[in-house]
C-alpha cells in the first residue's frame, strides 16, 4: 500500500479546504482558505504545506468546481487556470489526481453517517438504485452514484448538469428567467440556482415591481430578508428559488433513475433546511405529471456534514494509486 500522509484538497468557487489523510479511513483536521487570497492553486497548496512542518505528501487528490477533461484546467467561477502535470512537478508529487468536486462528493455518499444528513422529504429508498446529487452554491454542482454490476465498485458521474436548461413554472420564476435571458441569452439552471441566481431572482422581482434597489443584494442578504426580516420581495425570491430547485432535483432524479434517493449539497440549502422543507420544494419535486408515482417514494436528503467531499477524494486516490499494477502519475478524472 502507498505510504501516508496523502493530501486532499476540495476547491470550490469561494473556498479551498485542505486536509491530510494519515491512514485508511483517517482524515485529519481541515484548513479552509479563501480562493481569492491566492494567485494560483499551486500557491494555495504551497501555503498549506509550508504550515505542515516535517510533512511532505507524495500523493494528492484535488476536487475542482469545474469540468476536468484533460491536463489543462480553467475554473468556471474563478480566474485560476493551470496544468495538472505542471503543478504535480512543481510540488514534487508522485501522484496528483484531479476530479470534479461533485464527482468526489458522489463518491463520498456511502461514507456519510445518519448525523451527516437532514431529511428534506420522506421516502423509501430502493436498494441498489442510483443516487442523485445536486448542490447550489457559488455554482450548481450535479452528479450521481451508479451501482457497479456484479458487486463492482459504484461509479460516480463526472458531468456538468448544472448547465442544462431550466424550466420556470410560476410567474415569479418567469420574471427571473426572462431577466436572465435578456442579460445572458441562454439561461442555464446555474444562472438561477446558485448564490448569484438567488441575487438575480430578487433583483428581477425588484425591477418588475418598480422597487428601488441601490445595489443587488447578496444571496445571504436575500435569505436573511426572507427568513428573518420579513421582506416580501426577499420571500418571493426565496420561494421561487426553492420551487425551481424542487423541479430541477426531480428532473435529475428522472434522468438518473435515482430511486435510491436525491442528495442536496452545496453552500446554500444546508443552512436553511427547515425553510426549504416548508417551501414548495417537495410539491414541485412531485409535480411531474405521469411520473409523480415514480417519484413518490424517492427520499431527498440534505448533506449537513461540514466537509463531506474529503472521504470521496480519499476513495478516488486509493483507487488510483493502490490498484495492482497502477503507476502513480498525473491523472484527470
């Protein structure tokens, strides 16, 4: 077995979280840094490693809020761009595995404990069925975990489902969609189901109602106004967000046949589980016409673990370097 420690890094659009895996199943304390504080991923990794005296990992895995289709990576929601191979060599690593952050999170789903989850809607998961994963945050992550055949390991999907088209249903959702259409020409799900999306929905409703708005509210300000301040437009924006999210979650469940359950991660929903549960999320999840009966038994869980993707990164790294006959090297997945 390859030696430890191994470096794990989960890179989002806003934060990068580092930890050292010291043994199988043992992940140490997590250090969270701001992506914007560093000019490159190499600089951030050096910053972290320089503060771990006497420790020089030979193997590392990084999850990226971005498609990873080859050696060259350009983050979708940040300016970082780099060569995986160049970073591996610069840091003196034998192995640098790079994969989409939601692929890593999908691999982590079997490792989540009951207290890492909150139930958003009840149901009875079908044994051996695929699992769906979505997560609005800085962007909108989507993945799934597909059971392996004949006892083989499950397969985590690496896709960009957050960039599919979005289908509004209510008047407020159409107001937000048309506003985004005017600005961007094409409205992906991520345009409205993300932090920037929540801000955009609120700004669109303000414009539609003639409500003066000196500057767009942040997602945090919209949720605070909706759930604490009693602001009617913030409430409408939050409700539109939840309705769209319920419909989108069901769409992904239908595509993947995810009768094993839908999991919601990201940086937004875990903070407001009760509010989302009392919104139109569940009714919109089931509002799929002839497919209602298919979706009825599908449970929806919110991932409340603070750093849920790290076990998935550790799993992917173990598969990459501990497999018999595998030569450690730079890998994209």
